């Protein structure tokens, strides 16, 4: 057992236990130093100033340092070591450099520290492993995933496959890619019609925004989406979804505030058939303003959808806010107890240093990350690619 790990395990274990004992389903506080728009108090005001039809600019967001050339990457930064010359390759390069730019805080916490750790070192000895452990834990990788990575690195060192400290980062990247590559069927809304997606998560994590972005992606792929305002407890949530609908020219099925969400979902499936919609995306409440238990309410919506269409919902996507770090894992545990989640969406990865949390989430839950949110704009939802993410992070 490694020294640092032994020293810190108790502290971290206690912290994790506290989180596990009382998983909060209230929107948790994001990192203190970040004035992210996900901050609950700030949201109502932001909504009032949101403009339909324009790319929303995150409050306090740093100017987007998009590279002026297509890639903004050196040749060594290309994914396969070769310059990509096709238009598709250039497009991918642009997206990748944007992803890296948005993940820069998480990258600073992980990659830059690993680089500093190996600088001038000749071997990967116990001291290096000790410091690596600290870097991984404090980068939100959690104890079990950190231990797994350390074991794999140690194995490679012992088998003499890894001797040069300069290769440590590359090896970590490979191992993290493996952890992130959860075995699951692909997300493919073209397989059934209508393809029904239920989106769940606590309030403030970015559900409605994510639904807007997802519908935009689906529309761009040639399918016709329909949005369902299933968070009937907050009038603002219905309006927010409607604004997204107007912005991306996608119809929204709604009822008045306070209506039964399962009745809204039921009617929406009729509407989807009548309109010939290909994909139905159901927003749900994140917090109950009544005595009804959130999980019971979600189960009811699920039952009603299933009654109408026995194979539906085809995806149940849990949205988690990356800025909440380890708390996101606790939330996922609670939701998984109640719902048969098929995939995850991690939001607000831009501007947080806690992007590493995606590693323990995949490691523990063995659920595929379907998409990641890297900003508030329409285009800021990306399909999750484990290798691409690991490369952007490390
Ligand atoms: N920076 C950033 N902000 C995001 C992202 N996704 C969502 N947000 C912001 O997070 C805030 C909360 O998003 P909502 O979509 O209202 O969250 P919700 O889960 O639907 O919240 P309720 O409607 O209260 O249940 C909004 O200000 C969004 O613009 C993201 O990927 N990056």
C-alpha cells in the first residue's frame, strides 16, 4: 500500500461515507470559486435575460479562445499522430481543440501536474507513485478508480513495460480510456419510431438546456424531435423548454403548470404519432414542490409511457452536473436504485476542474456516458468518446 494513500485514505473515506450516507437530491452547490450559471439562486435572473434565437453566453464565461486555424493543434496533438487533411478530419480537429479548450481547468489539475511530477525523473519509483496518487485523488478520480489506475501502472512497471517516466501520462491516458469505455449498446434514436427518451436528474443540473441541445443534434441528423414539458411543477421550466423549442424550431407538448406529468407524457405520445415525430424527449421535474416523492413520480411517468408504448422509454438518461464532483456519484446511485438508467450526460464540464469525476462515475456505475455538455450554446453537447475525452483531459 502506498504511503500517501494510507495517510489520506481515512480522510477521503470519511468524506465519501458522509456523501454516501446522505445523498442529496437538492441541486448541490458547484465549486465555490466558480460562478457558474448552474447556481440555483442566479438562475431565475438569468432566465429573464435569456434571448431566444441567440447562442447563450455563460455568465462570467471566459472568451472562447478558438484557434484561428482549423486545428489549433500541433501535429503531435493529432489523435493518431498523423495530420488529418480531409474536411471531416479538419472538422473533428476543430471539435477536439474546442473540447480541450473547454476542459482546460480539469486538464490543468491532472495533465499539468503529471507533467511536473515526471519532470527530471529517471525512474517510476515509490515516491512518484505516492505523488501520482495524490494527483489522481485530488483530481476527483475517487479512491477506487485511483487505486485501480495505480495498480495498473505498477503492473506495467513491474513487467518492465513502463520504465520511462515521460511515458506515464500516455499510459494513464490509455488506462483511463479503458475505464471510460463501458460496454453498452450505442445510442441510436433511429432504431424505433417514435424513439422515446426520458431525461431525469435533480434540478439545476442542466436537464432542460441539455434537452434543447440534444433535440438540436437530433434535428440536424435528419430526424424530427418533439419535446415534452414534463416538469409541470415549475412554470418557468415549461417556459424555458418552450423557448428552446422556438429557438431550434421544434414543437413542444405542454399542459398548464401543476398538471400531472404522466398525463402530459401520455398525451405527448399521441401527439408524436399524430405529427409523425421520430423522437420524443420527455423533460422531468428535479425537485418536488408537493409531498409526492420524486422517484415515485418518475416511476409513474415511466409506467404510463410503457403502457402506451411497451418498448418505451428507449433511453433513460440521467443528467449530472460535473461541477458537483463526488456528489454527482451519490446522485447517480440514488437514481439508479429507482430507475433503469441507460446512460448518463455530464454537464458543465467547461469551467470546472472536476472533469476527472467522469472516471469514477464510469468505473463504479458501469453506465455509458452518452453526451457531455461543454457550454450553454446549442452546439455545446457532444457525443461522448472515451478516447477523445481521455486525450483532452490528459
Ligand atoms: N456552463 C455550462 N452551463 C450549462 C451547461 N448545461 C446547462 N448549463 C446551465 O445550467 C443552468 C441550469 O440549467 P437548466 O437546464 O435550467 O437545468 P435543469 O436541470 O433543467 O433545472 P430545473 O429546470 O430547475 O430542473 C442554466 O443556466 C444552463 O444554461 C453546460 O454544459 N455548461
